[in-house]
């Protein structure tokens, strides 16, 4: 099976739905709540009624 290029992977997503493909935190800042704060800020900024992770 041939991998699908990244720019074509989300063709099934609907514009009215939010989608987080990846969230990473630098190793030096892990276990400090940085990821949770990033996710919370993303949820707050999301204008759609659904947010998929």
C-alpha cells in the first residue's frame, strides 16, 4: 500500500469540525502541564462544535 501524502490525508474532514493531528512538547518541558495548557488553549480557540484529537 502506498502512503497518502500529508496534504491529502484529511480530505474526509469537514470544515465545521476541528481536528488536532499532533501535539508535541519538548522533552525539557514535559510533566509540567505544558501539553494540557496547549490543548486547553486550542479547545478555547476552536470555533467548531466538535474537536477531534
